[in-house]
C-alpha cells in the first residue's frame, strides 16, 4: 500500500485550493485524493470514496510524487480533435468558398467541402461550423 507521507504547508494549501474549485472536477478529485492519502486514508478506502479502480489511485499518487500540482492537470491534446477548426485557415477558406459558390444548397456545399478536405464531415458538422463562422464574422 502506498500513501503520501510528507507535504509542505504550501503544498497542503495548494491542494486545498484546487480541491475547492468547481470548474475542473477531475483535478478536484485528484487533489482531494492526495490530501486524504496524506491524512491517512488507505488506497482501498480511496477507491471506494472516489469510485475509481486501484490503478487510478496509484496513478494519481505517482503523478503527485513526480510533478506535484502541475501533474494533477490533464495533459494538453487529450480528447477528440475537431474535424473543422476556426484556427485552420485552409478549412475556413474551403467552407467560405463553398458558401460563396453554393449559397442556397447545403448538400452541394457539403459535397464541395468533402471533395476539398482530407477528412469527410457530416451535414451537422458543416452546419455548426458555418454558424461559428457567422458569429465570428458578425
């Protein structure tokens, strides 16, 4: 069994601060887990309290030991990447060109966009992206 044995007063203060934040619930959970481990809760108790498996608890404890509070954050780049992004100028130009060529017919716009882009997009994805472009352009 593994527990956090030593924490400095600054680390305890940081963990309390992040465990009371409402925005990022996973960081909140991880910080609470570190604090509870420091206060003497065992891994089995932490598993039941946070409703996660043993591996998750151990990973959180190891992450804390390696990187302290910065390691509690998720790494950037996780999750599903968008098929269309406002940041990608090629995609924006492609959709704007399709809007210019086929202003009335969304199915033709969809075909035009799918012919030009490497990743095919759905009707709804194109519709949402067009709405984003309109709100940014306004």
